[in-house]
C-alpha cells in the first residue's frame, strides 16, 4: 500500500458511513428531501449531504426528517459556474442556508434559470420540436428548472428516443437549442461560498478532463475534492488523493444521486467512512 493510501485508510472501529452528494426535487432530483432521508436511513447511512444545483431549499425539510430518523444532514449547495467552455460545479458544504442574503442571491439565479429554459424551449420550436413549456415547469416543480426537465419532455413528446439523445441532438454544448447560463466564474462562486461560511469543494473533478484546471481551481481557493464517485477508477482516485495530500485539501465523496434520473437511485451505492466528514468539519 502506498503512502497516501495508508494516510487515507479509515479507522476500522468507526462503522459509520456517509454519502455527501445527493440531489432532491429542489433541483433536478426525483426524490423529495424526506424520501432521500428515509432511503439513506434504509441503506444504513449515518450522514448525507443535501446538494442541489443553485438551491438550498431541500436542506430544511431534510434536516426535519433527519431529526425524526436519526440521520445527520449536511447542508450544501452545488454552484454552477463557467470557466472558458467548461461548466464547473463547486459545492459549498456547511453553507449558512438560513442566511437571507444567500436566499435572495439564489432566488435571483432561479429566476434567470427560468428565463434561460424558456429561451431554450423557443429555440427548440425553431428546430421543429414544440415542447410544452407548462409541462417543463410542472416537471421542475419546486426545483431549479434546467435542461434535464426539457430533456424529459423531449422524450415524453417523442422528439427523441432517450434522455441522452436530447443532449447530443439539442441541449448539449454547441447544440442548436443550447443557451449558456449566467456566467458566475469559479472565483466568484468560491467567494460567495466563503462569504456564507461554506467550504468550497470541487464536484466531479475528473469530469472536466483537464487535470491542470483542477490545480488552477485549487489556486483559486478550492479546499476539497470529490475523490470518491461511482465512476472513478482506482487510478483517478489515487491521482486525486495525491493532490489532496500535497495541496493539503479535504477529500469527500458521494453518489450524486438524482433519484433514478440516471437509471438507478444510487443512494447507498457509494458509502464513505464518517471520518472524512469529520475532516470536512475541521476544515470549517
Ligand atoms: P443545466 O443546469 O440546466 O445546464 O443542466 C445541467 C444538468 O444536465 C447536469 O447536472 C446533468 O444532470 C445534465 N446534463 C448535462 N449535460 C448532459 C449530457 N451531455 N448528457 C446527459 N445529461 C446531461
Ligand atoms: Fe444534476
Ligand atoms: Fe454536478
Ligand atoms: Zn450533483
């Protein structure tokens, strides 16, 4: 066993596990915060991170349910930002989710998301795909409306045969109906997270396929990396753990459950030792 592997070896006596990346209906997840908590408890988890795209709405209901079930709920938000052609997601763990200013800031993002989704639907119409806007809003419900909801309507209305096709045909980057989001830079997102006492962690670091960019984002103020993810290979995990060690970061992980949107529910598919959550708490 190499050095950093042994440093990150969990203590065997602590049998508690967590999943620090779960979405709810407050963004593009299919489960309510209450359902997420119940499912996590069934899977034997001790703590979960409620992580919605640009929203903290799921935190309070999850906390309430967590109290009933005896499950620890870690408040978080997954901020969308843009760097060049990359859509980058930065999680703010332990963000002050009760803060009024933060709520106002996120409400403004939600409004801009609605306008963006509407213009994507208009572009689709020009492509001959007449998507029902009300159905898109209905699917989004209390959540932040986005491409996943439009993709689902494209499937329902038969314009594409599956969810992924909606992205490569219409909604993906460089595709005819794609409209970019409000451009928050990673630096601005990190600043915002810090301003509200959150810990900025880079979500799915390998998805950007740019290892130099990970280092750049650490220079910008990222203090943690999502090391454990279902799709990560042993090599990728070692690469990330090495970075965590040499840059003195925290390592977290989670299922990135969207409640079955990706085929499986995913909660319980990835359990990380509770010890890593303790290190995250120390980083505060
Ligand atoms: P939005 O915030 O509206 O830009 O939507 C982003 C979400 O769309 C991501 O979190 C993914 O869940 C999904 N998504 C983005 N690109 C793709 C893709 N190429 N294939 C499938 N899902 C995607
Ligand atoms: Fe998502
Ligand atoms: Fe993400
Ligand atoms: Zn996510």
